[in-house]
C-alpha cells in the first residue's frame, strides 16, 4: 500500500489530551475526534480494528459460533429492560417521522431473546451460539478517557443458548479459555476476576481487566493463588475462634468507655432503608460495609443509609426504647465474622450508644448471616491463598450466565424430548473492540511512540525510501517490496515527496512493528532494519532481510 494513497493526517504538536492512547492515535492519524466521546476511525485504525475482529472471529469459529447482526435502532419498549441492565448509563433516544420513539442500542439481550423466542422451538436446535460485532451507544456521565469511554463503541457480543445447565457450564468454561486466547493474541496482559454485573438476571460474572494506573475499577488478587475479584464482590478469610465463655449480664456504657475495646470484638449496627423497609445490618467495628454486596443480597438497585434524624423521623418512639427493643422490630442481618462472638461490645457512633456483653440469641436475633464487608488490602485471601493485594484496571471483556428466572420471565422456552416446555439456559460473552484497540496503545506506547504487536498491526512492514528522487533508493525499495510481499508480509511504502525527517517522524508515530529505512547506502544495497519490539536496529543487505527477519521474529 502506498502511503500517498492513504489518509494519514499525522500531527507532531502535543495536544491537551489526558490519555496516552487518544493522544497518540490522534497524532499518528489513526482517529479524529468529532465531539466528546465520538471519533472518526481513519484507514489505519480501521485496519487494526479489522485485524482484532479477525482474531476474535477465528477463535469463535472454533466454538461453532455463528455471525449475524442486530439493528442499532431498537423499539422504545425495550428500554425498560435495557435500562435496567445498564442502570448507570443514560440512553440515546430518537424520534421517527411518525413521532415514535426509538433508542440507540446500549445492549442486545432483549433483541437476542426475542429472536430465539420466535425462531427456536425444539431441543434439537440447541445448543446454539450467535455473535455480532456492532456499535453500541451509551451517554457516559463519568469523565471521558478518550476511546476507552467513548459514547459510540464497537463490541463483539456472543450469546449461547442451551437445553440444560450442564451444556451451558461447559460452553462457559470453553468461552473463558477463548477470551483469554483472544487477549493473548492481541498482546494484552490481563487479570480474570470475579465481578458483579448490571445486566438483568446476571450471575457467575467473570471479568477480564487490563491492569493500568488509569483504571477506574479497583480489584484485588491473592498473593499466593488464582483468586481475584472486583471490590464489589471480593471476599476475605476471617480467622475466628468459638468462645465457650459464660454469658455476662448486659451492661450499658458509653462510647468513650469502649475506646480501648478491641474492634474485632465490637459490633457496629447500621440501619438501612431497603425496598421501603428498615433493616438492621451488623458489622464488625474494624470492617467497612460493602453496599454493592448488600444490594446484590436484597436484589435492589438502591439502598439508603439512615442516620439518627432519619431514624427519629421513621421511628417516633426511638428515644423512649432501648436499642435492642428497636432492633427487635426489624429483620437483622449480620456479617459471618460476628458469628462466634460471645460477650461482645456494641457501639453506635451514629446513635451515641454503647453496650458490653452483647450476645447473639439473647440481645440480638439474626434473621440471616451473609458476607457484607468491604475487603481491605492486606486481608487474608480466601482458602489460604496468602493476602489480598489491590490494583486498578479497565474491563475489556466479560462473561456471565443469565438466571433461568430471567429467561422464564420473558418467555424464552423450548420443547424438550418429551414435548414438555422448558426454560432456556443462556450465556453472554462480550469483548470491547475499541477498548482493546485503545489499551494496546496504552500498553505498548514508549517515549511518545507506538509499537503494535505483529498480529494486529496496520501493516507488518513500513518501507521508507528517504529520497524518492534517488533512483537507487526507489529501485531498492521496489525490489525489497516484491520480496517481502511474496513472503507474505503486509507492506506500507512511504512514496511521498517530503523531507526525510518527516518520513521518519511519521513512521515512529504510525508504529509498524518492522521498519526498513533506505537511505544513501542504497547504492551499496544496504537497508537499515528496525525491529521495534526488540528495540533492535541493524544494517543488512537486501538479500539478508528475509532471513534476518525470520531469525529475529522467531526468537520473540
């Protein structure tokens, strides 16, 4: 491909752009920003994205997943479910000539469900896996991080449909391996973590995070094992020892008197309004509450912490009763780390109340214990896997099983081999192409330059005859191009009539993994060969280029 025939508007001036990826992609002529979170993907970017798509499609073909495409314009009646699955995002809506309202698709769960409900009726048609690569639209309210948070973004969505749970579980395991292989082929280092999803009916979520300082998602991982999870669902081990001490009489005291009491022996009561009902949450005083775990447990999107004034407003006789009489009116839930405490302290800074010798089954009757604590760095990792370390990351892929109750709710059913109606088992697996595209740049950028991994680079080799008026350089460039093309390399040839320094600067920005510079040594048949991934620059004769590349690239 001749560079003069491509639209590559390089810019060498530094722009006020926060992320490395957006700045370099704009400077190198891969993308142009049209508005906040909206970009034009120019020819170089399109080539990279197409190669990423090829990596994905080749892997999905091994899973017998079939490509198709859903519309971007969806009926407004889908919005209730789609909004529920993406509660934190605002949707784009449009009106047609008949004043009917539609939305630009943020997701396609409902669309695929509708398709399967209409077209799949028998167990004989299952299992079935479908995928699409499609633009999605979300009006992100959070601070933009260039292409990482663009409002129009490209994703590959894979949906699988199964007659039974065992089939879904097997495909789910296989797809985790496939997503890992895709990211590895694209040159990305990642962590696979347990996570929480806003998708309707989602369970067993696995998320693929790229560790990076600009990541907004905090996750933790075990120092001596494979455990990793986002903070929303992360758990830790708590070492407790059952006490057989005799229950002591309850004693009311002050918070001041409990200042020296061990925090791991102290109960902290929290009052929350959940689904218009007051519940009491009990937590160890040295722990923080993880509200995401509470929301998941109660299957609620919003919960409200109640302070002293809110409690007084909701419970008029609050000051006339002992706190345990008030607590007894409501359902009480406790963190498992409290289960073995005997003669514990109870301290509420919100209510300025404190007690000694508090015991479960006597002062406190617990409806249910469930994990509600927010893990801290340095906590014991689950199952004796060392301790928890924290890091930041950006999600590029995720996978989840959708609860049968959701499929049943929307009527996704089929007939089994006994002609009985059964509910479909469904899985979702998604990978963000434009995020992968941007994060490869973030990972491989060095000193203001890009260096694409070979498999997804826009071109394999960039040939630079520095002076197109030198017949020796032009002829050597033609001979080299013929040999490299015959060997299967994809070439970009800088045939422009510009200064040599401009060609070299542009080549550094474009970042092809192999660069062949032809200068005034062309008369001797000598080429400067640069392998950017190895930071290797050497001079070779034209006859040695292919063998040199073969040796150097095989040793990667």
